[in-house]
C-alpha cells in the first residue's frame, strides 16, 4: 500500500533543496561585483579636527553630494580608508583635513581652500575647482588602491 505522507515530505525536501541551491548559486555572482576602494592619505600635518573622505559616483554630484563618506580623527602622517561593497562604475575621491571640524572645506575670499585637501588621480586644477574628468577612475573587475597627498 502506498502512503501519501512520505511522498509529500519527499516533494517538500526536493523543493527546499532546489531553492537552497538556487540561492547559493547567486552568491559568487554577487561577490564578483563587490569591490573595495582603498584610499591612502598622506601628508597629514596635525591631529586637529577631522579627515573627511568622500566617494563620488557622478559628475552631477561631484564635490557636492558624496555617494559614500568616511570621517575620522586625524593621525599625523598617513592614514588608510576603505570603501566596501562598491559596484563597478566610475568614481572620484575627495579628501580634506577639516582643521576646525566645521564640516566644510574652508576657503579665503578668492575661493582658494585654506585647509589641506586632495583629489583622486590628477584632478587638481591650477585655477578653479578640481576637474571631474581628470579625477575620475573606473572600478571594473578588481579592487582599486589610491594615494592622495594633502596639500
């Protein structure tokens, strides 16, 4: 005689196993699109205020609205900051030493920064604000490591 209960249990086990395998098969794909951007900031001259690191993912929000940000108490010399779980795309990084800890990059009447700052790659400009296209870098298939010198 055939019992329906073992068949029902077996069917449930097969469905649960299939769902589990499907969920596990998506994990490597997520890990492949999950990167780090490591920013090494050098030439920190004092332990006053805070160091503010902004990661930008759009030309439209560049230097205005960071995609991700890190704020830390400064340590003289060099500090390292890591942005985790970064999807592939184009990014820029801006760093400044907020000496008076007011949350802003202070500048003089001419608009020239009075606090140390740096930008990714060659984004600094002799005249005017940093240039997005010169500061932008791509995250494609590996982690990115940047060195930014505060000036």
